[in-house]
C-alpha cells in the first residue's frame, strides 16, 4: 500500500512540476524527476489519502462527468447567491441541518465537502463519521433524509463510482 | 499630558527630517554607476538572469553570510529562551482537528515543499531565491504541525540539516577563493548557457544551501514556540 | 501638481506615513505586543521607502528573460541594489521580531502582565 | 487596435469575474451574520478568481501552465479555508442571525470540541 | 479594446476590495474581520493577475502563487487560534 | 494611468490598515491588520517593479510573522490558566 501511495504522490508532483515550469527540456525533466522522487519517499509514509485512486477507464470517465456537474452547479449557485444579494429585502431563511453520507474514503469525503461548500446556498460546518453538518442559506426541509436527497446525493452518486 | 506633547514633538521632528530628505528628490532618470555596471556586465560575469540574485549572492555575498548568521543567532536565542522545562510529555493532549483540514493538508504539504524547492532552484531565472524558498518550506511544515498534530519532527533532525547546509554554504565560498576570483565567486564550475536551469555557475548550489538553512532555522523558531504548550 | 503625481512620489509618501504611524504606535501603546506590532509597521514603511527610491519611470523589473533585451538592459530595468538590500532587511526583520516576541513571552512568565507600566524595575 | 475575437472573449470573462468579485463583496457587507457572510463571500470570490484567470488564459495563451495551477490552488484551498472559518466561528460562539430557523449542530458541537487527539 | 475592458475590470475589483475593507473596519466580531480578510486577499490575487498582464511579465505569477498559499495559511492559523488548538 | 490609480488606492489602503493596527483595542484584530498591511505592501512592490521583494514580503512579512505572533499569543493565553 505504501508503494502505491508514494507512486501517486510522485505522479501528482510531476504534473505540478510541468505546469509550474511550462517547459519540457531535458534538464527540467531530470531535476523534476529527482525532486518528486525524494519528496514522495519522504512524505509517502506520512500521508494515507492518495492511495484511494483507482486507475481505471470508468473512474476517469466519471471524473470528467463529475467536473462537468460541478462547474454547472458552481455557476448556478453563484447566480442564485447574486440574486439573493441584489434583492433589497434579503430573502434568506438560514439554519444548520444534518445530512448523511455513505462515503468511507477520506479523499472522497474531502472532495464531497468542498463541492457542497461551493454549491447553491450550502456550507459544510463540520463532518463527523457519517454525519455532515450543513449551514443552509434557505432551509427547505428539516428531515435528515430529504436534506440528504437535496444536497448530498447529486455528488455522492458519482463519487461512489470513482472511489468505490 | 507632558508626555503626549513630547511624543507629538518627536513625531513632528521625524516627519520634518524625512520630508526634508526627500523634498529635493526628483527621481532618477538613469541607473547609478555601480548599478549600471551590475546590469550591463552581470549576465556576462555571473550568468544570472535575475540581477537581484547576482547582487545578493556574488557581488554582495558577505551581506548574505552576515544575514544567515544573524538568523542563526536569533533562532538559537529563541530556542534557548523557550527550552522545555518539564520533560515528561506523557499527559500532552492536542486539540481535535477537523478531518477535512487534515486531508487537505496531506495533499497540500508535499506541493508546498515542491514549490519552495522550485523557488530556490530557479532563483537565478525568476523572482525568488533561498530566503523565499526557505520561508515557503517552513510554512509548509507549519501547516503540517497545525493540521496533523500527531506528526512530529524532532529538533535533532532540523539541527543536523541546518549544520550541514551552513557548512556547505561556507565551503562553497571557500571553493570560490581557491578555484576562482574570491569568496563566493560563482565561476567555480562553468557558467553554462544563459537562461537555462543549469547556468550561473554555483548560484543554484549556494541557493540550495541557503534555502535549506533558512527553512530549517525558521522551522526551528516555529517549533520552539509551539513546544511545551501544556506546561502551565 | 500633476507632474508630481507619479508612482515614485506616491511610494515615498506612503513609506513616510507608514513610518510615522509605526513610530506613533511604538511610542504611545501600553501593551507589549502592540509595541512589537508598531515596530513591524516601522520596518514595512522603511522597506517601501527604500524600494521606491530605486524605481525609475517606465522601466521594468531587473530580471532579464524574453521580455527584456539583454544588450540594451541598462536602459530598460530599475535599480537592483535597493531591492537586494531590502531583501536581506526583511529576513533580518523577521529574526528581530521573533526575538522580541520571545522576550515578551519571558517577561510575561515573570510578572503575568503585558502592561508596560508594570515594568518599573530599572526606572530611574 | 485590432484584437482577435478570442482575446475579446477572454476580456469579457475577466469582466464577468470582476463583477462576481464585486457581488461577493456586496454580500459580505449586506448579510446579517458570519455564516451567511462566509456563504456569499467565499463562493462568489472563488468563481470570480476562477473566471479572471480563465479569461487570462485566452488573452495570454503562452501562460497557461501557471494560470491553470493557480486555478487548481484556488479551487482546493478556498473551500477548505471557508469550512475552517465556519467551524472556528461556531467555536467562539458568534451570535447567529435572529431569524435562524434551526441549529442541529449545537448539542453535538459541545461534545466535538471537547474531544482531544491523544499523542501516541 | 481588450485593454479598456481589463481597465474597467480592475476598477471594479478595486471597488470590491474597498467594500471588504468596510466590513473589515466595521466588523462587530473578530470572525467577521477574518472573513473580510479572506475575501480581500482572494480579490487582490486576481488584481495581481491583471497587473502581470499589463506589465507583460510572466514572472509576476510566481508572486501570485506565493501570495495565495501564504494568505490561506494565515487564515488557517487564526482560525485554529480561535479554536484554541494551536 | 492604471498604475497610478492602483498605487494611490493601495497607498490609502495601507495607511488605513496601519492606523487600524495601531488603534484597535483587540490584539487579534491588530495582528490581522498588520498582516494585511504586509500583503498590500507586496502588491505595491509589484507595481514598483520589484517582484523579488514582493515575494519575500508575501512569504515572510505576512505569512511567517503572523504565525509567530499567534503562537506567542496562544502561549500567553495558555499561561493564564
């Protein structure tokens, strides 16, 4: 498991090294290889989150779909928030509700909470085992199952397919 | 009341001095003589695209040496002042951190370290250098202390890295005396092609040593301020 | 009036004002940590002042990549020497700040107070 | 003065991004309590910065590497910092808006904030 | 054309920073000021992007990256201080 | 033209934040304001064509010195009991 973890960190660091340098000369590649290798060896045992990636075509395909859904939700949420802000009467109805998640992988939980934070009127306040505490700018339901259906499901259904 | 008037007088005095100093200053139209020499001959003599780096590392290398010494002294004094008085760490409890911050920090810390190394390896091509890179590495490690309280780095490891890089820095300077024109001269190894990663002679090597030294010193300061937090 | 309004003069003014604000905080505040903050502001003001002295109109940063012609560089870039001096000064400023703060901590451990009026041991 | 159509699209993206930044700041001023301010502020500033850098990719195509990296950083760090901020605000018991409907976090938060990580 | 649009965008961003400054100034609680600080730094990040475009130097983007990372770290530090978990 | 407007804007911002850092009674707010002064000073350095100094100020002046201030404040609070 440790080897796979170090390999994942190595890949991520190499991609970032290329993006940051913006060139593919031999010397740049060599230095980046050595650096990523050393950092991956050092930090490989300290981290345990990156080994949950599955390198399969289905996972890759669903990642693309996830990005599309995510950007759509991001733009929709911003327009909604902008409309709320611009109205003189401030039609808000805030509150903190509970929802459930079935995801176990740490990385997937982080992606899920970040997506929830960036989408319409919701903000993750805390996460504890399988309960998510969400601040909702316009509370529509107090029931835990309905709230889960409305907030969490649209991301979770795809993330389950990526991280299993 | 007298005291306030006195402070007011001091402020007015300093303001008068500063304003008088810069009242006749109309702005430069051209570089001064020394600066002109540095900019015109820097690329040929030192081979560094970043003139500020050329000035900091070679033309005024002793400044850098003194600065690293001052930083070392202040880190040592801070560590001496705040050294752990009660040594038993058995009852030390740390606050619960949120799981999201923990996960995000596990992804971010290696990236921050890589970025710090990028900054000091490219010190002769882009803005940055040993000090900035060291500061970024230290911030990455501080993020790790905050978000993952279980992970620890010993003082001993930091001291070893700091000593090795300090000795390496001075040795590179002495190599300049032996094989080239003077202390910290970077013509020890060939200058290479201008504008590529392996160029500017010894500047990248010197900056690696400076970066590791500054990074370990700043981490040491943060660590000695963090430790023995449950002593009271 | 309008020809005086250039970036260099603005930088000089801002630097002087920040120095004065920092000095004011240093002299009037009673809390030890606020005094250290005043010192840090004083530091920042000096740096802004020094960097603006080296600025030259219509010129760019002293880093010679594709955007700057190397043969003609002395006519295109600003003065690098103040920048190099400020670079060292900032790092030393951090060391001094850390040192002062550890003194503050030690003083607090002795007297359990951050008020400067309680420290009268050496007053004459 | 002739610019290609791609550059003009990029410039308009930057303009939309700046408008979103402005709306986020306006939300920060108008909203009644900390949590709602975090909601409007971070969301709009994330999209605004994202659109600004994305528009700059169209205008300066040779800078794409660093701009994409900046976008990735923003998308990764901004939600995390808003989550940590919300949690800290709850911890120091910032008063909530008086029209708040429900607060299911209150009872559990007491337990969570007392929890400590043992140092092994 | 492009430069004019970008000029207007920069002006709007400055207005946004001024609004966050108002919130920072008024506050009422320290947490409000911290949120204002967060939004302020993110807005100035995109301002740096525009400065890099107007100066036509790619190297300014390195500064933007350091700025983003370090302001994130500052927010985290203050938040952890509020939670008494430093 | 944009540079001059930006410089004036940043200068006003820096001075207002500096005065706030001195005057505010709450130490936490004062430290955050001092950090913000450093951050905007680093944008001003970019306009003054000094990216090296800007990077150092962003990394050290606003990042690490804020961290050290808060560590010390934390220790002082802990000793209060």
